[in-house]
């Protein structure tokens, strides 16, 4: 970060109102003065300043020198190269469009219950349960379905037990700022917290640590990122799935994306909706996001490729590798070489390159740049 005091007014102008804001809520949870709120209704997933007597782009604490919000934002200024240098000691190279990594494997849980309730083999659920039971973490920031699940609205929450991990399992494809459950986790006594989040959220812990954003950064000790090309606004349920296909969200059991939007109904019926029909409901915060592969997580996971019951798993850090090795040695997971599904790796790189092209010309160049391999 440059030496000048970069405050809320800079974040508001350069990120919140420019289209770069992904709605990750990193700035909200790190604010030491509790003057930033978060809106997640009517298609708006953004922070806002609610201190009385000040405009939306102003903050009295910022005028006094507080810079916490800009230090926590994973889309502010030269965020990608800063995080790369902090995590890996170098920026990604030409052959790394999906970010720096140590291993690429296919993995799944061995627990049949986690396989059943989880997505693509239940790997993320297995990681969280192992970390909790082996005293690696105290809690995890995850998403749940609101109420009895019939609204399919994803909301942030805390998982501290196997039952809560199972309840949080599965994919939503609408957005939940899981970071917003941080205060609840701390209030329950958690000091070592895992974050499970979309690719944009997975850049929050390392950018906070690199820019020295305080206690929040210290507590976020395990970072699991979800490969993500986009999420959809909640309105897609009524305006597309129900209006065109007669699929009521209260009757849906499970969903996935494998080239099409797959929907399983409680009745046992199965339906496919072409993705091109869903694009109109793309969440605003995804339109300029350049990170498909959750490039700054400890472990990045995604259900892409030929095998529906295996997760493409990108291990990026020593923390991630040690955890995966321990789980494998103790029989918690099955692992296959990533080369067993070269198409999945190729697709990840392809979608990563495509996502990088979204990054706009008015912002810093690094996330958009696809280096050319020297000949």
C-alpha cells in the first residue's frame, strides 16, 4: 500500500461505485468503528457507510486516519500482485492462468454421509469436519439456506459441529457473503476460523494479512475457495425457473452447474436450464471479477470435469498441503491425480483466462494480464 492515507472515500470511489466491488464484505467485518453496513437485497450486495451526519462517501473516522477498509479490500489498487508476493514470494507466471499452486488432484470424502450431502464428493465438508475434530480450527464461516430451505436464499452462518457442516453442505449459485458470520464466530469464542467462500471472498484473508488489517486477519487461519465464474441474483428463481419452466423453488431439492443449470426436484424429477438463459440474472458484483480459480485460497475446489463425484482440488499453500496429506493418511479422503481428468484442468485454465478478461481498463493492469510464455 502507498504511504498516503487511503480511506473509505477512496474505497467508495474506486471500488464500491465503480463496478469492482464483489460484495465480499471484507471491509465491513474489519471496520473497528462499526460504521459500515452490508446490503444484500434487491440485487444489491455492497457495503455502505451509515454514520449519521456524513454522506455515503464520507466517514469521520477516515478523516481521522482510519484505513482499515482499504486494507481489507481484495479489489483495491494492486491487490493481486500484493497477495501473490505475500503468499508465494512471487507473482504468477505465464503458465499459471489459474494462479500459483503446489498440487492439482481429484479428491472426495470417504464418509458416505458427506459424499451424499456434499457437492461433487463432499470434499469441503470433509475438510471442515477433519479440521474441527483435529483441533485445527474452532469454527467455519459457511452459508446456509434461510429458514427451512424452501426460499433457497443463501445466508452466512457459523459451523462448529458435524450437524452444522452437513446442514451447510451443497451449492446455491446465489450469493452469500460468508465473511459476515465472522462476528458470530468470535462471539462464540472462536479464535481459529476457517472461511469457505467464493473466489472473491478467498482473497480477503491474505489481503488483510499482507496489509496488516489486525485481529480479523489473524483469526482467519484456514481459507477454502470455491471455483466460481459467477453467481446469480435471487430473482432468477421466480423470474426464470418458475416463470418459464414452472419450477418452484420450494419444490427444489438440489442444484448444480455442469455446462447447464441442473435442477433436481423433491418429486424426483430432473431439469436442465441452458446457462445462456441465466446470464441476465448475473449478480452485478460478478461482472468484473477476474478470479475464477480462487487463486489465493489455501485449497481451491470445484466440481468441474468428467467425474460428478470427485472435486477438482488445487492445493496452493503449505497449510493446504499438510491438511490434505493428513486427511489422506488417516483415510478421510480418496485422492486421484489431476491428470486423470486433463479436461477439467484445461477447463479451469480456460475459464480463468476468460474471467481475467472481465477486469476493466480503468483498473490496475495485473489481474487482466495473461503473460506470454517466452520462446
